[in-house]
């Protein structure tokens, strides 16, 4: 069976096969599923990464990797590759629609893989944000055209454009794979004739081996947020929850993966604040609440550094206003780190409240978030029981062999349905 994967980023294996430096890599969360499929001798994989890079081809571990620039002729590529099945990872990028159309023209079945749910993300992007942060004046839209920033209203408009692209792909889809009730409902909403196949994700390999999280009696507990640069990750509500945590643990710290808000000094601060309104809002909010000195940005983290950041923390916090099945939560659970998360999107499908973690209701309820963080920190075992149960659940959800076998059966089933 010949299967062609289409992805919108350069996988680590693709970079190695094509001789690219490691700093060009993204999409590392697909590496686990790719590795797990290697033992399936009946499966011959080819991976196409559509990026802004030049055309490159290489082979590693029996898999052929091709890199094409954006806007390449995918019809010609597909006609030359001639796979039995195309697996399109993601729905919203232009190459997904182009590949879907090319596959249909050649009568090659296409399996669409749900990642996020773009319309729901767009709907909830600005939850809990003041209107002045959500809408930038015309002046900053003009400046943004010269010096690109991160205007929240532009960001939301872009998510709605991605949502339209996603809907267009899903409407034409015959086969879709996802992993939560949340994404199944999103598919069924626009195309109830599509065949939906559940299949969980396999996470990055380094999270399955090595040391696990251990509780510690910490006077200065560390909360870890895996991303804080976009409003959807809801750093602003976590900042609002910090004062209540600091009343009990005055030396507590919040570690955030990613860059700190840009600050070029007092002269340029009005410009950077105007171009990056969300980051500016979070910085000012932290200063106003007196918690700025308790927040540390860790910068971009590779898999190994991310793993260590989990192990260094006392609580993993994910207050997102919308998610499908966040890989960061799965990674934290695999390491046995106790988790406090919002009841958003597909998150409740990943863990059970009060058994494998704590789930609070409204993502923007800072009081509820603070209470659950304190509940973990003040528990006699430091959250160890929750963490152990979370790990047991994650080892099932993200089991590489099970997920590879499930995906293989999906391929077989789809091809068995073809005339």
C-alpha cells in the first residue's frame, strides 16, 4: 500500500533526509506516529512537506521525503507519485484544498486529518479581553503594513479566513479522522455524510522514556504554561489568578514557554505596544496586579527543553479558551505532572475531572482557576495521585503501537471501500 502524507511543515525526519539544519524543523508532534508506522511492512510512505523552501528530496528509514515551495503544482506531483491514498494532515492551509482537488481528479481517495477547529478558535480567540485590546485603531493597521506586528483583530480575521478554508475542505471530504467529540461535531456540522474515523495522536518520542515528574515540598512552587503568545492560550486569565496563589505561596512563579513581550525601551515602547497589543496588555496587567516579577518567559523550547520545563514545574496549567486535543497536555500527562485545565473544546475528552486532573468551567474564571491550582499545591501528596492517574490515561491514549495499528486499519478500510 502506497500512502502519501501531506503536511504543512518540515518534519524532523524530512530535515535530516534532505540535509537541512535543525532550526528549520517544526511539526515534531508527527514524528511519533511516523516512527510507529515503520514496522508495518505492507505500508510504503511518502511524505510531502509544503513549505516556503526550495524543492528537495531525500530518503530515511525507507520513507521518501519531498519538500516543495508553496503554490507548487500538486497535481503534477501527485500524478508522478501515484499513491493509493493521500493523507492530508490539517484542513486550513491552501495546499490541503489543492491536494484534495488533485486527488479527486485522479480518483485517489483522500483522508482529512483534523487538527484544530478553526471556526471555534476564531469565535473564542478574544474571550476575556477588553475591547481596546481586541480592536486596534486605523493608525496601527497602517503601521502594521510596514512593520508587521500581531494585531488581535487581524489575527481573528485570519482565523476566520482559515475557518472558511477548513469548511471548504470538510464539505468535500469523504473520509475524516479526528480524536475528540469536539472535532467530530465540527465535521458533522458541515458534512454529515463524511465517514469519521477516531484515531489518537502519538506524541514526541522523548516523552515516553526517561525520568518522570516527582512532587516536591516547594515553598516556591512553579506553574507552567506551555504557550502564552496568543490570546487563545489565555495567559491573561492566568495572570489574574496569580494574586490569589501568591497570597498562599508568596514565592510562587509562573513559567511561560515562548518569548517575553517585546520591550525596546521607553522611547519605542508605544510602537511595540501598538503593534503587539495582546502582549502589551499582559505585561501591563501583570504590573498592575503586582505579579510581574513572578513571571518568567523561557523562550522557544525544543522537545528536550520542553520536557525539562514540565519536570521543573509543580502544576501544568492550560486555561485555553478553545483547544481540540492539545499535545502539551498529553505530554504533561505522560510525565505524570498534575494538570489544571479549562473545560474547553476537546480537553474534557483527554482527562477525567478529579481523577486524572482538575477541570474548571469558564476558561476566563480566574477565581476558579486559582482555586484549583491551590487545591493541587495544598494536597497532601502534591498532586502525585492525579499525576499518576493522568500518566496511566495518557499511556493508553497516546500508545504508539495502538495508534499506528488504528491508522493502518483506517487506510485498509478506506481502500477496501473503493470501487
